[in-house]
């Protein structure tokens, strides 16, 4: 469902997100890494965060499920972006960090544990996963996109049930996009 939205609205989505300043959150994530580490930008969208990581000395593999977003991000980054369904991802022990900014939230809640398992398998020992979700409960469809919302409690419960990740930090932020400051992540 969400892929159709992004394929149909890639240009508009790119323009609305490419300049959103995620540097504060990127800095929290990279504080767990060292320069030169390998990062998977899972659901890279415009490629905005991939560019931040590349400029700061990380080796970045950028992926997105939407063919149109892959095309736009590849042009923006001037490098290959892979088209990939995170539910079928099969990287093994390859990345020091996975950045899943506003991407796993488009997966049905019942499929999130499989995606988290795929992420765990893709990480090297002591790797770090950053994932952001809209703040709330349940699944919501809006404008042809599925959003699986989580709170600190509900995301902690999934992670504890799977016992694949140790929670380092959970925090709530405001949306950084223009006129979206009231939305919580």
C-alpha cells in the first residue's frame, strides 16, 4: 500500500523531506559508531540522511522499497541506491549501524518482528539500530500510506519479546518538517 504512495508522489515527497534537518538525531545515532563504520540507511527516501552520513565519513548502503524514491535518491546522492523490501532483507553481519528513520513504521505491526530480526541479522556484533515511529498506538492508513504507531511501552514490549536488541535510548521528538512540529515521533 505505502509503496504505491511513494511511487506516485516521489517528487513531492522528495521536495518536502530532503532539507529537513535531522542532524541532532543523526548525532545521537553516530555517537555509538566510529568514523568509517558501515551504515545501512533502511528506507532512505530522498537520501537526505545517507548524504549526512557520507559527508561525516561513514560507508553507507542506501536502500528503499519504492522504485521512484530509489531513482531520485540515486540521482541526489550520485551513487547507487538499492531497491529492497525490508521484510525480505538478507544481509548477514554486514553493518555497524542501521538507520531506519520513518521507514519500519510503514510495515504492518504483525510484520515488524520479522523486520527487526532481519535488522539484527544484518548487524555486526555490538551493532546499533535506530528506528523511528509516529507516536501513538495501532495502525492508521493516511493518504494511501500505512503507519504502525508505537509508544515507548509498545515498542519496548516488541523488543523485549524478541530479545534481540538491548534498548540504549528511547526518546520522543517533534517532527522537524515545516508546519509539522505538532507531530510526535
